[in-house]
């Protein structure tokens, strides 16, 4: 049989988010994006949202909590933060260097 066509399922960005969530336990997309930039380099918030959504579809991430945040936002007075965590299907490498970096950042 011929090989399957299309893109591969894996993603370096998603793998890095798995590593971050392994040490952070749960976090929302904006916090993940800020931490990702400090640890791994530039990334757009859109890429973080895309990879979190794709990770939910692949059952790598799960929604742990949905928080309502009050404030003075351009769209109104409340915002919704969806906190993500890892499922048992995630395979983090648990790099001790990353843990050390996150400890220095206070995460």
C-alpha cells in the first residue's frame, strides 16, 4: 500500500508546550505564550491557540479549568481563561534543564 498523504501529526511547538505544561501543571494560553517566548524564542499567540486546539483533538491536552476574570477590557467587563493540562497520552521528556529555567522564571 502507498504511504498516507498529508501532513505529519507531530509538531515541535506542541511538543514544547507539552514540556511546559508538564512542569507548570496547568496554564492558560496567554501565560503559555509568554513563557514559551522566554524559554524557546518567538512565537505568535495564534500558534499557541492552534496547537492547544489540535492537542485537544489528539487528546494530548485537556481543559482543566475555565475562569471568569473581571476587568476593564475593550470588549466588555469579563474575560474567560481556559486552563489546559496534560492527559495520560502526552509524552513529556521532563528535561531537568527546562525545569531549572522555569524555576528561575518563577513558574
